C-alpha cells in the first residue's frame, strides 16, 4: 500500500515545490525535486531556518532544518495534497512579514 502511494507523495512534493518557487524569499530549483523530499534555501531578508521552522510549527506546519538557511519538507502517506498547499501558504504568509 505504501509503495503504491509514493506516486501521490511525489506529486504532492512537486506541488509544494511549485508553490515555494513563486515565493521571492525562497531559493529552490524545482528540477531538484525528484521524490517526496523538498529542500529549499531561505534568501537574504528571510529569517534563518530555525526561526522559519519555529514560526511554521506555530501554524501547524512541520518542517525540519537541513542547514542554517536550509529547510526540508517531506511528504508522505499522512500528508494530503491540501496540507501541502497549506504548507506553501503558511510560508508565503510568513514571508510577507519578512
């Protein structure tokens, strides 16, 4: 069952990446998103990864730190397409205040 769902997880990661690419405070090459993992860097003017993760967590969105200015998002069987869209919206909303 989990293996069959990987296609959905990869599609959800792609949707998240596409939404993040549009964010002027995010540096992400969409061609690097080949699986269910999305790794993006925070551009100058944005807080560091730890702060972004803390702020996102306060909005119910979980990311992990992958470096001082690098954030990792992983889609999986417990993450819906709607939740991926919401995660991108949270980042965009947070970025608007940076």
